[in-house]
């Protein structure tokens, strides 16, 4: 039981290109992006937000620019205040553990978007 996170091409939703497990700060980041895309107010102190089946986050270059900045800053502004089953208790370690994968995701997503493909981030918990 816990947070599973995926990035994939919209055209092939059954083929996860990237997978994270309990990366709480990435989820905080994506939850804020999810709210922005749904036109909802963004509260920087809320819980980990959406769950699978709600459409996920459409990744575009603006999202990637913000994500790149978050990665550089070790997700400093995306502290998870709750979420035991999402890995809140070891979020510092997850930021370090997933740093290279997060950077690979940035490069992969930028290339896919450049080629006209649609990248999606989703999760389940």
C-alpha cells in the first residue's frame, strides 16, 4: 500500500515510461499542477491531492520548467506535511534517490513534447 507514480505518453497509457514509488515531494509538485490545470485555487500547505482516474497532469514545457527549478532546489517549496502511505516520513531520502531519474524524465518529456507527443503524469494510492 502506498503511492505509485507514473509518467507515460497519452497515446500509450498502458506503457509507463517512468515510475516512482513514494516520491512525496514530486507528488506535492504535481498536485499543485493538477489544481492549476483544473482551475482550482492552489494551497501550498495542503495534502497530497489527486488520485488516479482523475485525468492526471498534462505535462508541457511550462510544467517542465517549474519542475526543473524544483529539482534544482531539492523540492524545497514542496515539503509534504502529511502522507504516511506516500512516503512523507522519508521524503528527504526520496529526493536524493530519485534526482537522476527526475532529470532523465525532464529530458525525455521535453523530447516527446518537441515531437508532438502528449506526456501525462498520474498516480494511485
